[in-house]
């Protein structure tokens, strides 16, 4: 069935826009609450948020929705998305909610939902909730109405959990780390965890004011942290996004290291240590061909899924894998978390840095990426990919690359853009193919 609200990562849009406002958030709370009112126990939902201004409005609306159908609400305040997933499971809640638009700027917001097992909801559950949002839900009465409270120990619980993901005999003493929290949900917990593990921490992006989340900082705006790593002569930089489920590393020379290289490091090291399950790594169609070739050389496979960390996770669970992620920096390490966790992934990188004694520039450059070009074309409405001229351009691009590269064209699940990606050994050819398809899409819209 078609979706009005849910995309590839929950609901996301302009706060107080037509697809995301207080009224819709309350309907989400009522529908999701009714969906997970199972059994005769007292039901509970955990709600966390990032630091954007509209989080207060969305939180209150969701609280109203959940309590109105009989669910008790536990509010954590600003916390990373993986922390909400963790607390949902640990507190035996029936559902978890993260209010965040991830790497988007502050005018946007979003709602991500987790089941009682701490995993993101399935497509079937999201579709059922969306259908229920179009209906009036039975409301609780009298003492069946839910209660709401804030908890004070959420940060401490999460900090303890992420520290436990580091091997017990590994400390970060002597490491100088720049950590950029994007003025987002991890502004307190990640610098604290690194400091408690012995690192010398230089924190940036840790002064949220409701409007500066992801603004010139974080994993999608790397200029500031790259300069800071070089200026401070740090060993490494850690860049998170607004809800801290994404990680990009900066080596000591100020060069970015994307999710593909991080997956190569963790996958190969866990493979050598006998910790890797499934015989490989799960990634999306956007991951570089160079990663696939590297893993093959290590005797490991790369399993590809469509874009979205939820689809990576589904393939991991189905195939028994424990390492997966996206080139954009979502790292899912099922031994330690049920969703992408930038801090947990960073600690695996830091453990390797300590154990090997290698500089980050050497440790995190395990393969040369095949030339890859990704461009986005924004559109207002309709489906440009169904226009014949666009189909012809795509067919021509595939023909030009032949068997020497890959071509991936898709609509974003979080914003109205067409993403065009091509890769191959001939960079000029790859650029030409992408430009030709983008031109066709622009003409169509």
C-alpha cells in the first residue's frame, strides 16, 4: 500500500508542515499505542529526542497521544537514537520513540519507532500504524489513562552500556580525540564516555541552542572538525550526526574516512579474531566496489541491500551477520546494539588504533575506492523516474558502463530528491554517465 507519512527511516519532514505537526504526532502516539497494547500488563513507552527546538512540541504531542490510549510514558530528554533503542529493551517497554530528523537542519524533525526488542519497527507495523492514524482510536478513561514522567539516569545507563562495548583490557589513555557531536543528542554522553575511558577529549558541537543542530558541524559538515584535528595535532576525529546513529572518522591528517572503510576495518579485524558471524558484512547498494573487492580478498562476502539501515538490519538478522552498515556512516554492530550507534562504532575503531599502534591514516585506509560519483536532483512532485526520456538516459548509462561498473538510481526516502550514483574504474566515464542522467531528470521536472 502507499505511504503518506512513513519513509525509509520513520516519519520525517518540516516541523509544523503538512506531514509532521503536533496533531499528526498525537495521532502517531494514539495509533502506535493502540497497536502495542498487548497483554494485561501496564504498558509503557520510552520517548527520547535530539536538541532541535520543535522537539518540545513533538514530545508533548506524543505524550498526549500515548497517555490518552492508556500507555505510561517515560521521557529521557536529549539522548542518541541508539540509547532510546537500548532503554526500550532494558526497561521492558512496549515501544520506543525517538524524535529526530537525524542529519537534517533544525526546521525539520522526525519520529522513529522501536519495538519492545529494541529494533526498528517492520514495514508491516508501520503500515498498520499509518492505517490506524486515519481512524479514531478508543480512548482510555478514568484510572486507565496513562501517566508521564522524566527519568534522570538515562545518560548514565547509556554511557555505561557503550563503555562495556570496548574490550575490558583496552583503555584510551594517551589518545587525543576531537569529537564533534553536531550540537545534537550526544553532546553530553559521547565526550563523557571517551573521557571516562582515559582519552584526552577535545569536544566541539556540544552547545545546542535548539537551532544549531547539524549547522556547520557533525558528520555531514566536516570542514570544522577536519581543521580542528590538524590544529590540535589530534590522533583522530570522531564526527557524529544529530541523533548520533552515524559516524564519520577523521584521520590525523584531517582526511575523512567513510562508512565503507570503517566496515572494512571492523569486518576484517573481527574476522581475524573469530568474532565475525555470517562470513561477511552487510551493506547497501551505495557501498563502493572497492569494499567488495577488499572483503573478497579477505575471504569474506559483501551482501548488498537497498538503501536504509533498516534493510541492512533485516538482512543481518536473516543471514546471521553481526557487522553491517552504510557508506554514509550508519554502523550496526549487533553484538553491542540493535540499531546504528556512532559511539559504539567509534570505540571499535579506537580499540584497533590502540591495539595496532598504527596512525589512523594507515589503519583506516584498507582499500582504494573505485571512482564513485553521487549527485542529487530535487523535484517537487510526480515521479521523474517514470518519464520515458529519463528511462532512456538510464538505459544508455547502463550500456556505457557495461560490466565495468555499477549504476544506482533511486528516490530518497527522506526528502524529494532523485539520487544518481555510478562507479567504475574510469572516472571520466562515470562522471559523464551521472551528468547525462541528472540532466535528463532536470529536464523532466
